[in-house]
């Protein structure tokens, strides 16, 4: 494999670039400190990280629930309140000061890396306090109402296996109405300060809330645990819980949803803005620049990223043209895109057929995975359809990490909504990214790395995580898929989509592009349906900067593989390379590069 010119350009751009406070390497250690002093300092920090993690879970009970820690499943702090924000700010400063008081003198290897990441993350939290995300906490992509309903449905991280589990949910859900009222108060503050969501996003929120509002408790998602009590519950407990859930849903949850719906429709939506750029908000340019740095772990400017995206789009178009020639298509690239998105041969016959195809793909990939990976997670894995209440706005596929105790598997959610838009040629690349060897291998494995502190096992850098997912898509031929040129086109389309994100995210938030301009650019340059183009564009509006992580991270990982293959020749070991990339968890890209360079140097003859 040859080193791509663009990957080389990105390497130059990244050289020496790391966000403020981020680690450049994991090996450098300060001199003049004895081994005993360094070991004592490392032990102090190890205890500090453990104490921090415990305090973090107590402060953020939902985080605990999602990693499978049930101790706080009855709690729901009012994390929209000023009191909670002050507590969070004090928390970040306190733990940063504690770590800096111990210091990093004499640390090396993982000890130094953990310290640097710990400090960097807290400094980033503190820097981010400048930007008032709390004043616009709701949009179609980050909608607490939907996440909360999913939690209460029994299909997410909240367990419903014991009577105590059911009582925990009653206690947690009883706090939800107050949380919603605080959220509305914050949104009113945003209205007064000119910090409001784009109108086009909030128009999508109303039907999301409507889908959750039902006249009868039995028709809501929250009733599902009551409709299917586990075996072993006494009749007395079932009767008590049934009545308690009916009262909770009818008298607290549904009124809270109706109140929020009325607020959004009657008060907030008329005040929303017609602009879509984060830069259009007060302090918006700095806000977007911060998001870009956090997402990519680099100091690449929006203009640099935009240019990288344009170059990648052109390169991938060239590969697509080769596929067109291979299948004998004689029309233009635009006509080929139209053919791929409209021809019936590329549609699934039913939702069951779609899910069956993914399960067959899981078996096929697992047959070859050992050829590329010596490190694989122990966690179980499962494929599930996206729940109907969130399917309209959900991505085509997504991954939920397993619980730490193994009670919940890693889950690949497949969206079956608007079935004709879920193309057969998209399946292989999507599975490789979201499932195996993409997010499931990387996230579940990281969670199982017991030698790392918990904040590293359960945290992570978006550029690494999503960069790995996109890199995993490139492994298809080595894993026995992409045997059909149309499927390989699907892989190129998925990669093209991520390259386009570099263009349109920066276009939206730093170059003044409109929503319509982005939609048209996506449709003109890729095999993207109207539905996908609209939903993806509105995603980039909702979470500015996040979409940049995929291609920036993938380019770095691919560049490092190219470098290792070129320098090691026949001594290059793909299993060893992947193990080196994954075995320390998610790290900033500069750290990954330094790590792989050391791995290469150690293996040179």
C-alpha cells in the first residue's frame, strides 16, 4: 500500500499540533527524579483517578447507568440547573488542581499518558464553560425526551430485572418533570440572549415529542416493563408496581411531555433563528473553533479541513469512476449515483430481510477476523432494529457499548425506517464501521483494558473512535467482503460521505453555506437520497464539528499503516499493528502517531 499524497499532507499539518494541554507523546519523562519517587507519584495518581471516577459517577448518575453501574439508577439530578453547572465547574477545577499538585515529574509510558489525558480533558471542560450550550439544550439530534423514553422502555441501559430495578425507575422518573421545567427556563434565557436553535431543527423536535405522548399509559413506551414483568415477581409486587407506573405516567410524565411540547411549539419555535451556522451565535466563531479542536484533537483550521475535504472528494470520485467502468456503466457519474439510489435491485424486500442480511454479514466477518486481529473484546454482540419512536431521525446504524458487567451486550442498532432508502450496497461498510471490527471491537475492547484507569476505559477521543470506525470500513476486502463491485461502491460512497462532511461542516459553520446549499452539494457529489441528505445536513447543523472527526482520524490511522508497511516491508505484521493501535484505548492523534513510530522503530532490523 502506498502512502497517499493527501495523507502525507495531513501528516505535515498534524506534525507538532496538539490542542492546549494535550500530550505529544507518551514516553517523555522529566529527569532528576528517583524511581522510588516516580513510583510513589504514579501510585498517588492511580488512586486519584479511581477517586475521581467514583465522584464522577455520583455527580453524573446517567453515565453510571450507561456503563452498567446500578448504584445510582434511582437518581436524576437537575443537571440543567445553575446549581448543577456551578457544581460541575467546581468539580473540574478541584480535580485538575489535585492532579497538578501531584504533578508528572518522573512519569513515563502509560502513567504519563494517563496524566496528560486527565489534565487535558479537565482543561477542555473548563475552556468549554465559556460557551452556553446549556441555553440551547434541545434539538432533533440531542433530545433528552427521546433518550429518557428509551431508558424507561427497558430497551436501553436502565435494567428492569428485579423489583428494586422497577422502584429505581419510579424514583428516577419522578424527577423528570422538574428537569424539563429547568430546561425550558434555560431555553428562555437563551431566547433573551439570542442563543437559540435554528428553526429548521426545532420543527423536527415537535413530531419527536408527539410520538411519545399517548392518552393511555398502556400505550406509552414507559409501560413496556410493566407489560412484561420478569418471572418470579410476586402478585403483590406486580399489582403495586402496575398502579405506581400508571400513576407516574398519567400524572407526571405525560403532563411533562405535553408541557414541553406546548412550550416548543407556541413559545420557543417562533423565537428560533433562520440561520443555521454556529458562528451566527454570539461568540460563535470561537465556539466552532473550540468544537473543531475537541473533535479532531488537532489545531487544523476550518479552512485547512475544508481543503482536505475537497481533495478527498476528488480522489474518491476517481475511484468511483473505476467502479463504473468495471460494471460497464456508460453514463455520467451523476447518472450512476441516480442508478444506485433508485434501482429496485438494491432495495431490501422487508425489514426482516435487512436484519437477516446483517446477521449473515456478522458471521462472514467473524470467520476472517482472526487474520487481522489478535486483540478482540470478550463482550457479547447483538443486532437490533432501531425503535420506531426514534427511527425517523436516527442514523442508518449506531452502536451502544456493552455494560461493564456483561449483562448487556454491545448493540448494533439498524434503522429500518423508510426501507427503500436502506440500500443493499450500504450494508457491508455500515456493519464494518458500527459493529465488527469497528466500534464494537474498539469500544468494547477499550472498556475491558483493566490496566487503564476508568476515565480512559470509558472515555475517548472522537477522532480516534470515529477514525477507527472509518478505517475499519477499509478492511472489507481483507475480511472477505466487498466481493461485488456494487458493494465496493458502497464502501466508497461511505468514505465519500465522510470526506463531504469535511467540506459541508466547515462550509456551514465557517463559510456561510446555507442548509439548501449543503443538501445540493451532497446530492450532486454522492449517491445520497433526499431523505439522507436532509437528515445528515441537519445533523451537522445540530452538532457542529463532530462530523469532522471521522475523516481526520481515518486519514491519520491509514497514514500510519502506510508508513509501517513502507518501513517494515515483509516484517510488517497487520495483527501487531492493529493491536498497537487498540491496546491503549482511545488517544489523541498526536499520541497515536508517536506510539506507532516507536512500534515501527522497535521492529526495524
